C-alpha cells in the first residue's frame, strides 16, 4: 500500500475525523432556494449540493437529502427561485438552514425581504444581488450502483427569469469577483469567498 496516499472505500468508512468527500468536491456554490407551498406558505433554505448543468435552455439543480420542505413545495407548485449567497447575507443564509417546522417562514426568521418575481409566483430574496426564477423540469430520486434508491432527490429546473444587480455588470459583463459570492468548503463550518485576488485568466485553445 502506498503510504503517501490515504485510500479508503466509502462503504467501509473513511477513517478520518471528518468525511473528506465534501471538501474535495468543493468549494461548491450554494443553492439558496426560495419556494412556497400550494397555500402560499414561504420557505427559504440553502443546499450545498447545487450547480448549473446546461446552457440552452439554462438548467440548474440542487439535491435534497431527505424529503425537505423545499422538495415538497416544488412538487406542489413546480416553481422555485435560486438566490445568490454572498458575504453580506452569509449569516442570514446560515440561519435559514435551521431545523424549524414547515409553518415557519424563513424570510421572517432571517429578517430577509421577499420580493415578487416576474415570471413565477415564488418570491426572490431582495437582499441577494442575483436571482434565477425557475420552473421545475425533473425530480430524480438517486440510487446507488446496486440500483437501490436512496432518500435523496435531484431537483432540476429551467431558468425562466434572471435578476442581476446593475453594479455587478461592468461594461455589460458580469463581474463575479465583485459579487462577494460565498462557497461551501469542507469540514463542519468551512466557507470561501470569491475575490479579485484569486482571479486568473486562461483561454481555451483554438
């Protein structure tokens, strides 16, 4: 066995103080999802398994480990909104993941402002500089290599409306570094922030 490499089979345990999987696949953008149920009750929750998957049409998705309020709401209404998590609202984002009953409105819990979307009924977060209005395309229950379903659902949606704060558009180009986007890292509490100091450019070969 190569002593320079730590090897493990996940099914047998990693043998470390904290599971390294999330830290290796990261830092990851945060799926800060606003949704509402059929009666109009609001929910706001962050998901660390989130990303974009297609250009045309633009598709994004997040993974719900367990049947949480967001998943139940989106099943009912077939709509949701993704809100960019940034450093100025990091504490509210973190508070929105509190384990509270379904009837608790996380907008009220966190002191954030729900504001009407243009294309869907679900509100976006006013304090977030970027929001995607989405309509549900698929809900896929994940499964292991043995074909046995696991209690995790991938929620995919088509982006039908985009809100971008004007200050983040520099000569018409979105300025990622100015957004102060936060990303989920490894460990029980690690996050990272996108800054201009971390920027480097590399063009694709022709």
